[in-house]
C-alpha cells in the first residue's frame, strides 16, 4: 500500500482548522498532517498543539524550505493565495490552494505556468466539485438524463457585511470572489467548461468599491444561458438548477456543499461524516473529498485534476475579471 500523503498547512486560520478536521475523517494511513505555518509563531504552535502536528513555523518561508512533505494546503485570505502558492511551487511543493485561486486572471496564469514549468501539482480548492452530489450531477449530464442543457441558474447569498475580509478591498473583499465563484463554477461545470459568448453583470458596490450583490447573465452558443446572483448583504435560496430538454437537476439549500440532489424528481441524499472536534463552518468535513482527489492525483503522477483542471481555473478567473470590470464601470 502507498504511504500516507503528508500535508503541510499554510496559514492557521478558521478554514485551515476545518480542513485538518476534515482530513481526520479519512484513513490515517492515507493522510497525515506534518507541519503548519503562520506569520505568528505562537499561532502556529497553538494550531499544532490543538491538532497534534509535529512541526510549527512562524514564517511561510520556513515551511517552503521544509523538504519532508508531499503537498501544501494554502488556506490564507484571497490576496495571499498568489504569492504563497508561487512560493511553494518554486520551492518544489505540490499545492492545493483555496478558491479563488488568485485575485486576477494574470495572477492565475502566472501560477498555472509555474506549476507546469516545475511539473508540480496544482489545484484550485473548489471543494464543491468533489462532493458525491456533484458526482451524481456529472454522471446524469454525461448519461443524458436531462437531455441537452439549456439554462443553468444558481444563487448564493449570506449576510456577511460584518466580516472584514468580505467588505474591505485590501483583504480581497467582495461577494463574487468569496461566494459568487461557487455559482460560476457550477454553471461552468454544467456547460462543460465552455467559454461564454458574452458576459453581462449588474450589481451594487459598497462605499469601499467592493461588490455586495451581483447578478450575472452568461450567454452560450445555441441560445443557452447561465444566470447567477450572489450577495453578501442578503440571504438567498442558495440553490442550483439545471434545465435540459428532457428534465432537470436541482441542488437545494446548500449548492456549495450539498447533501442532496434531485434529478428528474428523484432525490438522493449523501450524509457527511461527523467532525471529531467543533468546526467553524457546519459542512466542512466535506473538504475530505477534495483531499482524497489530491492523493489520487499524486499517486497517479498527475500534475492537475481532471475534475478541476487548471485551464478551467483560468477560464473562471477571466470571467470574474470581466464581471468586476463591468461593475467598476457602472
């Protein structure tokens, strides 16, 4: 049997905590956390103590210099994704970086080019893609259960105006980058990562110039359409729907971390394993599925995931660039 995949955690925040808890729902002989780094050594040590991690570093450079790991999970805030991932790739590390992979298309292209030139594995951590419910959606589409996809509609809205990183530009704020990207990736998945013919965005910005509520219409060839709304100001239905010539698919309530899917009226449910210690976000043990994908890819010698390929990360980044440019021009 292959040895355990050795993970290092880059940033000791809330999502990193939940990721480690999610890893612990997988077999211990397949996944092991061996190191953690933060900008503050004390925070890194506290994180290591809580999770039983052997090595704690007070800088990301020290983590990059550590040779005894297989892959780095980057769980820092959005603006740090690009420099930290670039640092780890250049140090010869495989990387799974939280979504959005970067803040711009230019940064995303720099990361993907670096990963390809160094032959290191890189994946944008769109955990949704790896949930069993999403597997069911892709299988149904591949089998033609709903016919030809015509319209895809998604929405994700949560009241988060009290969260600094969501409302301040220097922290990577904005509903689109934080939660709207989940809607966009679902539409992209449903249309087979096809590039839309046109992008039309409308929305509202806060006093800092950060987007709060956004609606986007994506037109595809053959009179097909994708529509999504995201909001950091309002609670929305948070569902995703695919309408085809023969039927429909619906993910209700939590389209970004689904426990059920309804295909042509037939519902299937997928329960998440319980966490061993409290989580910051209710469904975070679902990150186990993306971690399992990383291990599978590394064991096969792959440098990217077929489920979340780098070319599609570039496509999504380009679409979000255009959306933000349109919003800023209003």
